């Protein structure tokens, strides 16, 4: 790029002065290096600025009918001229009040008449450097936007592909789980204890695999904008009770105490019960997974904003403060050691965050290492709550 050019073309300068001698002086100084245009009044300046879109305006302050300040105000109000840098020129710029007035109106700089050639050239070069930097930034921004658009398109295609593949994987897996269940029920004939134990292992691992596939499927649908919510009114206390009833045997098997604190009333909310269940199931599954001894307490209550607040608090291993920011990122567990001790893809809490955003809920976490964690789901204020 030529040193005197902007965007590959000679820098375009509009010289505005009602004195033709001043205009001629400016032309002698600048016309060999820049593309000059001339206006002899404020009105003509505005017309040419709109039509020609100069890179810089050298504007005389003292002009009849419309002075430089008024011209500047109109330029700054114009939708296509507000960004054009203006350098004021005046024989009266020895008065600091006039300089301040010009700069406060948005002038880039000022010149004192009679014009000093070196100072004029230096100020024009300063504008040129800024314009070149702006052009480069604009170019880089356009390139980044193009790359971002391609990445978003690729990411959406990835999500659509994963959603399709997850669906295809889930169909045969459901058959495996179904037929394994029939064999355990001895529908087709009796099985011995060793066969029963082996089939139970198959079923447990198939259930675990189905859970992972369902997580991937849900995340893929969310990222591909293909999730449809099924909004209905339901009793949140009953929903939590069902979850606890289903998961209680696993807590008993591990020797953990499971407690539920809730109002002795039905609390009707309007949301997607399946999505609320997914979030709470994940909270409780994590509490079960990361708690070796002690208890898990589930509590339903209201906060000051009259939102339904559901907390799951455990006495587990806790989360180090420095790892809290990783908690809701995909494919993350809080340390490499945990990956070896606890199964999982690290998608659960990421999915919870996505689902909570969909139902306009909020998740909060408080945790202390070797003390325990407390996960809270705040159902949004807009959700309808009828206490009956």
C-alpha cells in the first residue's frame, strides 16, 4: 500500500475555505500527494462530503452564512458523514477556548493560520495512519466474520450428524436392553445364577451407554436448534419425589443417607417436566457418584423472588475453587485423577446448563473440597406457581 494512500487508493481530502488564496495554498502543499477536492462554503462542504465521502476534511472556522462549527455539527449528524475526521483551521486558534470548542464538537485536530506546511503535512499523515489502521481492522473483522460463519455452519452440521448417529445407535441398543430384560424375567426359559449375574452386567452397561447416547443426542439437538419444549403444568414436589424413589436403591446400596425436605403442599409449576427431571437427575447422579460416605439432602423451597428453588447437597469430595470454571464445559471432569475413578463423558453438567437456559432457569453451585457440594436449580420467575 502506498504511504499516501488509504485502502489502495490516494487519500481523498476535502478542503473547505471561502478564501480562494487559502485554498490555493492548501492545494500547493497537498495536491502532489493526495486526491484533493474543494468547497467554498459550509453548504457546499456538506453536499460534497455526502457525494464524495472524503477520508479527511480540512475545514475553515470563519466562513459567512454557515461557519465551521455549524458545518461540523451537520456533518456529525449525517448518517454517511459523521465518521469523517475533520481538522479545523483558523487564524484565531491562539485562543484556547476556540480550540477546546472545536475538539469538544468532535474535531480530530486543529491548524493555526497562516498554515505551516510541515505541520499540515504531519497532521494529514496522522489521519492517514489512523485510516489505514481502521481499514486493516475492518478487513480483519470481515475475514474473522467469514471464518466464524464457516465454523458455525460446520458446527451445526456436526450437531445434525451427531443427532442422526445417536438416533441410529439408540435403536439397536433399546433392543439389547429389552431382550436382556426379557431373559432376566425368564420369559423364554430359566437361567442359572451365573447367567443372571452376567445378564445384569450387560443390562447395567447397556443402560449406561444409552444414557450417554441420550446426552449426546440432546446436546446435538440443542446445538442444532432442533429442541422442542413440551410445556405443561405439574407438581414439582411429586416430580422430585418420583426421582428420589427411583434412585433411592442406589443410595442404599452405597450406604448413603438420602433425605428430602419439602413443604407439605403441592407446588404447581409450568415448565417442561422432562427437562427439569433431566437436570435434577444429573444433580443427584453426580451427588451419588462423588460421595463415598455421609448423606445427600434434597430440598424444595422458595426464594425472595418467589421462585421455586431445588437444591441437592452432598457430603462428597467437593470441587476445588480453581476448577469451578470448568464445571459446565463439555467433556470436562475436574481433574485427570477423577477420570480414572469415576465413569462419565463430562457432558452431564454441560447438558444441564444448556437445558436450564432453554427453560429459562438458573443453576448455582457452592462447593468446598473434601466437604461437599450444593447444586441449586432456580425455576424462573415467569413460571406459574399455584400453591394448593
